[in-house]
C-alpha cells in the first residue's frame, strides 16, 4: 500500500511527541523543567520541535543550531518567540567550542547520516551534562548488507562484496562495535538493535562525575523517507533511574521490535475510531473490527498498524489542505 508523501511526516510528528512523553517521565522522577533547563536541537527551517517544547514547557530556554545559511535565514523568519536563540554553526563545532552546560540540558542530535564522528561527539558530550539531562540521538538505519544491494551479483561476486562491506564497517566503527556485530547488518530490525548496543557501549565508556550514570532508556525506529532510529539517553544517579517511569533495561530484541509505523487514516475514519479510544490494552484487532474493514491487504500488517494508532492516536497530526 503506497502512501502520499505527507504520510512520512506522521511518524516524525509522533517521534516529537515521544520526546514530550520522555520529559514528562523525567518530571515523574523529580526533574521538572525550569528556567535553568535548556533545550538544544537542529530545528530545521520551521522550528517544529521548538514549538512543541515551548507549548508544553514554556519555561525552558531554547537554542537552535543550524549549519546551512539558507535554512538559518528561514529560521529567523519563522522564530515565534524571543526565547529562541539561533546559532549558525555545525553542531560538532558548537558542542566543542560554544556549548556551556547548564544545571540540566535536553539535547536532540538529529543526524541525517551514519558516521563514526556522531558516536565520538556523543562520547565527548555526555560527561559535560548534569543530573537529569536528556540526550536524544536520531540516526538513519541503512544496513550495509541488505540483500537487495547484491541481488544481481553472482555467488562469488556476492561473497566478495559482503566481505568488503564487513571489513569497511569494521574499520569505521570498530571502537564502538560489540560482540556479534557481524550478524546485524542485513535488515532494519537487526541494524537498529546493533545501533542501540553501540550507543549503550558509548554510555559505558564515558566517565561521569558525582556518581552519575549515562543510560539508554528507550529506542524506536520509524520511516521518514528512509528508516530512522531515535534513542534516548539520560544522565542520572541510580536513585533517579529507579524512579524513572520510562526506564527499562534495553534488550536487543525489544529495541528491534520497537517500531513506529502509523497508518494513514482519513478524518472520518479517525472519528469512527474515537468512540473506542483510549484502550486499556492496545488492540489493533478490535479497532479493525470497529472500522469494519482492513486498512491493508495483509490482516496482520493492518492490525499491527491499528495497534500503533491505539498507542499514539493522541499524537497523530491532523493534515489539512488550504486552497488560496
């Protein structure tokens, strides 16, 4: 089933709301946002995540980092409040030379490529952060050994190319790889699990002061034109981690299964389903029954998508068309 391009924005919008829920989980552990808390992000031309943060937590200071001058100019046009500081800089340069850690910081590193420097940037950043800080890392999930890359090669050529790709991946990321990484390069699910374990490896490598720990508390992947993955890392003392509602030790198979794949629904369909929401236990089967038909040719995929809608329907954006 093919979706219009704006369907891709649904999962990205839900990803932003997951950030809000994570901050609320931090609040439940005793880390309420305040004027000393600063949010840093790569806001893009429309500063969409900043609008969301400002709406829910107006006391948080806002800093947008942008390296592209054209996008920076658009940000100046779309800046919706004076609390937003716009910075023209590469994120790596900003974090190394200009970033001044506060008592507590929330940082979203939304990367569009997969490079070893992103892991080293994170490794140098984490020790600078204070108790109750949150770092979100978004990375593309591009498994280098995906079968479609080698579909038209002979058996011998395929084996040679696989070895070259493995060796190349090993050379680039050896510092952050974990045991058994060779078996996680063929599909999005296993690759996302490997990335999560690499991020856990970063958390384990850094030396933090004042009895603080860096812990990966959640991760999910979604489609946004390509497969993407967002992981959340918190800086806390063990006592704070115990209180954190969202904290669950991340297991490889759990992260691989944590997928955001929202269905494309019309307003009429959403109004029909609203009569059965919220559900105490998300059930795509019950929602499909309520709708009276499947939204996909495959019943399993359809019910899985409807279960996703049950979980995240409150964060599902409403798109409209305006003709001028």
